C-alpha cells in the first residue's frame, strides 16, 4: 500500500493543534467540515513523502521527527486553521 507520510502526520496532529489553537482563540470551529478543510489546506502546503513499506514508514517518521518535519506539519496546520477560521464553509 502506498502512503503519503505527511497525510498520516496531519491526521495524528490535527486534534492536538486545534485544541491548542482554540485555547487562545475560543471561537475556533472544529466541526468535521472545517477539520477536513484544514487538513486539505495543510497537505497542499506540505511536500509529499510517499512510502510503500512499514520499514519505509518507520524510517520516514524517524527522519521527520529528527529534522523538524513535525514543526513543519504544525506550522502548516496552524496556517490552515487561521485561513479556515477567516472563511469557514460550514
């Protein structure tokens, strides 16, 4: 199976990043439509990193964690949250 690692990272981090963002921005919407829009915008701004095997997935996760990949995902999510909150489509 082919996986795009940033997609997995976005799915893992979206709830945590939304919760943290909402602490400082109480009117942050986390409905399913807004979450999907945030994820889509984030992924459009992250470079793809496809893996095929579990070994490749583990190696890519390790590399992502070591070279600031998580920070890149969090930054993309935060920018997407801000954009969606200005123009929600729900």
